[in-house]
């Protein structure tokens, strides 16, 4: 293989991988699967995609070794191919928010609209959890919590939050987290509970970022 032929082949393969990522629906699917495996039906319930469209996007991701699949009875379950890709994806998100002014502005506006600007970093969280006056709240759906969660967290899905309000002490500071920096569940939790008089902040990132940080 000549030098030019080799380079063309390598860069073509790399371009195919990046092309597979250059779709907003596929990026959202990756965020969903970073919480744990899901069936096509589960992805459809969480996104605005139809079954056919979700299946097509998943096939593109699978063909490019971004996700893997397993079959159980009549259902097909998908998950992220490995933690190495998940780490790469997190680096892309971090770089994009830091270097693309429009994304940073949009993220900041979302946080400000929900009184969630004063977010807690993962490093800060480790120190805060040593304080017994802090409550770590996972506001993702219960089945995502069961797949994996930050050590010491309590599962309080958004649809159960109002019914559980009386069990939360206003003497404790609450840290809410969800799927990651683009997940709006933690922002909504901050807005709702702060309006009820609770001291609450959101975690800047989410469970997948904590998971990768604790693998290193």
C-alpha cells in the first residue's frame, strides 16, 4: 500500500466514525445509553424518535462500533461499546462547551433560568459528601439509578419528588444530579426545591462522568 493510499484509507475510516456522531439524535441516544443499556422501545420513550428512526440511528452507531447490542426474547438491548468511548465522548462535550461560545452561552442561560448557576464540580462533591449535612439526590428514572449511581446517592425520580418533599430536611444542603451537563432534570429539581425553600444546587456533570473519573 502506497503512502497516499494508506493515508486516504485511514482518514476515510476516521471520517466515517465522526460522521456517525454528527447527528443530534445519535448524540442524545449516546447520552441515554451512557446511563445503562436500553431497548429500542426504551429509547423511543425517552426521546422524540419513532421506533423506525431510533432503530436506524442505532444501526449506524452499531456499524461504527459505538454501541453494541444483545437480544433477549423479542427485544434488542443496546449499550455503549466500552468505557473508552464514553470517556472520549465526555471529552468532546467538555471541549465543545469550553470552546464554542454559543454552546457555553446556551448552557449558562439554561442554568440561570432554573437558579442552577452555582453548580458543584465532581471534585467539590467528594469533599462535600464527607459532611453529613449534605444530601446527594439522583433525579433520573429509577431504572437508570438501578443500572448505576454515584455512591451515597438517594434515588428521587422527578415524578416522585413532590410526594417525598416532607422527608427532606431543610437543614441539609441538597445536591441534585442526573445524566450529565446537558440533562435538564437536575435543573428542574433545583428550580422546584429552591422555590419550596430548600438549599439545593446541581452537580455540574452527572453519573457517567463520575463513573469514568472513578475508573482512573
